[in-house]
C-alpha cells in the first residue's frame, strides 16, 4: 500500500466522521422525535453516540494510523527521531477539512514560511543569547579581574603596613638599645666617679691619718745636742719669733729658753 492510499483512507475516515457529526448537530429535537415515531408515540430509546466513541476512534484508529504513516513516510533507519522530525519539517502535509488541494499547498507554503521565520527568529535569539552570554562572560571576567586587583592591592597594603610595623619595631628596639647603652655608660661613669671618690676619700683619710700621725709624732721633741728652743721652734713651726717661743715655754712650764739634752719638750 502506497503513501497516497494511506492518505486517501485517512481522508475518507475524516470526511465520514465529519459528516456524521454534522448530521447529528443539524437534527433538531423535533426531527429526532419524528424520526423515532412521532409526537404521540413514546420515543424509543436510541443509542446516542457519546464522546467515548470519539475517544476510542482517536485512540484505536487515528493514532495508530498516524504512527504508521510516520514510520512509512518519514522514518529512515540510522536516524534518530529528532533528526527525522527535523528533516521532515518541510514535508509534513496537513489534511485540509475542505479537501481543497490548492489551499493545502498554500497552507504548506505558509507553514514553510512560518517555519523559516521561526528558524530565523530562533537563530536571532540564539545570536542574542550568545552575545548576551559573551557580554556576561566579559562582565564576569572584568569583575573577577577587578576583584583580583583589589585583593592584590589589599595584600600590598597589608604587606606595606607589616613592613612599616616591622621598621617601627626595629626603630623602637634600636632606641631602647641606645637608651640601655647610654644608661650603662652613665652607670659606668657613676661607678667610675664613685670609685674615684672612694679612692679620693681613702687617700684623704690616709693623708689625714698620716698628718695626724705626723702631728702626733711632732707634738713632742726630744732635745738633742746642740739644740736650743729657738732652733726647735724654727724646725717645727717655721717661725722662731718670741711669740712662738713663749707658746712653747707656756706648754712646758719653762721660765727661760734653756733646754737640756734628753729633755722632752711638748710642742703645742
């Protein structure tokens, strides 16, 4: 059976179905009563065709026939269903209820034109979507680059702050070390001064002790040969005046300047 035969059969089924539906719609309530036995007779119960018949007709006749036509006319082994549908887009024949082949051809042309326009619109939409995707990708790349630059700038800022903090820390440590050095030098100077002062004090104490010793030693004088009171006063005081002699005589209870060898004379 050829494709034209399948098409004719489908057209016959469709026309018979349309005629039956039209006939049922045109029958009025009165005509249906007359057809069933008049107004006086009780209308016989007739079997009304319910939409169930239509549903069954579509399920068990139209759908299998459509599938069979699809496989015979459009399906090719080795092609996927999507490819077969794509290849058969331009060759789909729509069944016209009026049966006018010229209108069917015009309808097919209009459908082809509409399909082309749809494909054109689809291509334009795809191009716009690609452009938008490109713009979004460029925007995302720019935002990513800006974020990376901001991150680098923040890291550089933190590194600079850390470097300045390290320099300030080193300067503070150097300042503290210098202060410690100055303090140590000052302590050493003070220690040296204290040492010198101690040495000076000890030297002064030694000098005073020596002086006191010399003074204690020189507080008395034993008269030797050829000594006289004048010579003794001159040696110990550097002065042989009468006042000095009078002071020595008063300290020793002498009434004259005469002295004897071996006599111990106090020297005030």
